[in-house]
């Protein structure tokens, strides 16, 4: 086992920068997840660590060894791919042993190690079968077992669960987390699924357009997002964004003017004061009517009791029962995109209903509509 450190890693393909200035260090034994939309560079980073791509600039360390020029086969990391990459003509036992044989392991040690790995992954009864006789989840466990059998310094996993159905993905994700707790091997895991990232990671690296947006624990990423991209990407359903204008102590949202919550009033209303954050003084001082993107998560929106109409008004356009809760989508008059909220099953919400919504001002976020920077 070993730490993995990237220092200003940049990868350029034919004058196109795929990743730029990637810097982070995964301590020995931790499970880190890289997450982001398709094309953000997360697989390129993983392949660079594995040695399948070579960094254009920067330094890469596995343990205390700089490995920029070290071939992939000598880096002592095991990679688990999205498509399993099993040999169809070999049995499960032969697939598990393949990496060990290729590395010249002592034949007397191979069988005991394979049996131990098979037992830990519940594959013992499948050792004589070939991949074509296995389910997707079983094939994925064989791919994981092949990596484990090698006892590498680190695991690199590139969306290993994306080919599984929903229930199997949940089960395999739980198995993977328990496996890491037992083995404690340094792991870097790539996914576009923010649920996998939140449930598996010690630390999450959020990427967009080849650059790191934020690094933090799952709770830090969710509760204190660095910018609008992180805030809207992490969370299911995603955070709502409302185009607001602060003017004359009110927030103008679409066709409505609401009293500005005290938390925002103290910042936006006094943005010219020296005590206000510098970035707010620059954005709001002497600029009445400056816009701001307000962020509020669906679970923070509450439907006001019947007869009350003092909150944010929205009209229901879609109702999606989910069992323990109901996902409601509604349009705020004057806004271009719908908002989402979660209602209790006993709240009889129907398409066409006019709702008055309340929210805790402490749950509000504010983002610069031009740069996406978090202001509040």
C-alpha cells in the first residue's frame, strides 16, 4: 500500500488540454472518488496514474517513487475497468490467477491466494465457470478479485459499477465499501454517479472541464460547495437555482418581490461596508439591481399550510411519487426553469396546484451569475 500524489499534472492531446494543474495527494489506505460530468478529465487522470497515459507536465508519485517515466507494468497498481476485461476462454480461477502468473509469482502460493480471494468475494462455487456463464455482478466481482489477488500498492477503478442494474449496483457498492474496510488498500475510484461518490469516499475530488473544482469530505462538498457547478452537480434531486435581483431590501424572483431574508440583507444590503467580503463589495457596491443566483436544495423547501400565501409562489407541473416521499416540479412565474421539492406522501399535491413555499434562510446559497463563484 502507498500514497498517491499528483503535483500540477497536465495532459495535452494535440494542442487540446484534457486536464490542467491537477494537484492532490491520497494518503495511504484512503478511498478517494473523482466525480464530474462526462468529459471532465477524470478517466484521463486515472489512466495517467496507471501509466496508460503519460503526463505532459507535472510530477506523479506512488509511495515515495516518482513514476512519470515508469512503465505501467512496473507501477504496482491494479486497475478495474468498466467493461470487466475478463478472458472469456479462461475459468474464474484462471482469470483470478492470470495477473499473478504474468508477474512470475511462485506457483505454490497462487492457489491458496486465489481461494482466499474467492472466499472473500463469494466466488468459491464459481471457480470452474467461465465469464459467459456469470451474471454481470459476478463478472464484476471476478474483475475486482483479480486486482485484489495481486496485492498491489493501490487500486484504480474506472466506473466499475456502471454496467450493473440499479439493485445490483447498490449491493455491489456496499460490498466494495466493506472490502475496502477489510483490506485498507489505497483506492482511487472514478464515477459520474454522485450517489456512489457520496457513499464510498473518504474524500471527493469534483472535476469540471479538466480542472479541480473542490476537494473535501462528502459532507463538506454537499454542505459547503465551492461554486455553482459543485452545488448543482452534487445532490439528488439537484439544487434549485433562482434568478434573483436585490433591490430596495427585497428579492425580486420572477414576477414576485419577497422580503429579503436577514442573512442576505446583512450582506447584500451592507456590501459597501469594509466588513463585507471583498468579492461582495466589488459585485454589489453602488450597483442597485445587481442579480444573484439563489440556490436552495429541494429538501429545504416546505409547502405552506392551506390559506397561507406569504412565501415563494409556484405552480405544480409534474408529480412523481417515490414511495416515502413525492418529487414535485413546479414553475415560479417569470422563471425559465422549474424548481423541485420533496413532499410527504400525505400531502395531496396535484398538477396545476398553486403552492406557497417556505424555506430556512440559513439553507440559502448565493452564486455569481457570471462566474459561478459562491458568494454566500
